[in-house]
């Protein structure tokens, strides 16, 4: 397996080289390594340039989901099912909403509005799920937008979804992107809820599992 650019990788399928779409703009350097076993999903569109989506990687004895589109859907599902502690009352949930110049993942509107942005984590180091794995100006902007929404009287939350099962806690990746770390700590100090969840990942199912502690200290 060879990553060609942010959104494409060359993989071996049945002895042939195939081009696969990588649904994640992060670096993924710790999981997308040569000769790593991967899980592919056939593309739904028959005329697409890439015939597969690369959706999981087997890292040692566990599956890691690398599809950055999933966290929003997983949190949306959990909200509708009342499985997120503290957010059980929210059932009227819109996806992909604009707040100013920023598009954020979810707006829950039962009672007072709650603006929610989700982030995908694949990087775990010594039990710590880290975000981001590459500098993200867009991510820092999302945190600033959540803070403004909170200052204007709404509720706001940043939910970090660790798409693997071996993290004990979450922290911002200050070494890779100190700007994002500052934006996240500013949001937390201003009343934005910062939460993190591990996922249960199998070939049959990916779902939010246990909530893990958040560490924002430098």
C-alpha cells in the first residue's frame, strides 16, 4: 500500500494494483504504512476514478477506522438515540449547518440550540488520542466559531471521536499544531464542552463506545 496524495492510495487487491480513495485529509503516517493490511469498500458510483474507498487499517491486532466522514454520522446517531450523557434531550438535529463563514457538523435544537463540531482521531500515542495529526487552520476556526456561538448565548460542544479502541484519554496535539491547541483551550475556558469518545470498530460495525477523559493542560 502506498499513499499517493491526500485522498488517494495505491493498494494491492488480488495481486493487482488498484487506486483507492482515502476519505481523510490527515497525514495518517502512523497507520498508512507499506504492507499494512487494509479494508476496502467498493465504490458506489460505477464511473468513479477510484474503485474503492480505503476505510480501515489493521494496526497490530486492532482495526482502525480512517474514514473522517464517520464521526459526524456517529454522533448524530447517538444523539437521536439519546446515548450521549448530558445531551439526551436533543432529538431535532440538523447536519452540516453554517454559522458565519464556517460549516459545522450538527445543530441540535430541542430547547436551547447546541452547535456541535466533531473531529476524527486515528493517532494514539502511549494511550493518548491526539488531534490533529497535521496543522489545521480550519479546525482552529471551528473552535473559534463554537466559542462565539457560546458567547452569544447558545450551547456548544466539540466532540472528538477516536476511531479505535486503545486510547485512555484525549489531548490536543500541541507539538503538531499549537494554534489549534490554543483555540481549543480558549473554547473550553469560554464554556464550550470538550468531550472525547472511543469507538468500537469491527468489520460489522463502528459505533461510539466509552467516553474518555480530556486533558487540555500544556
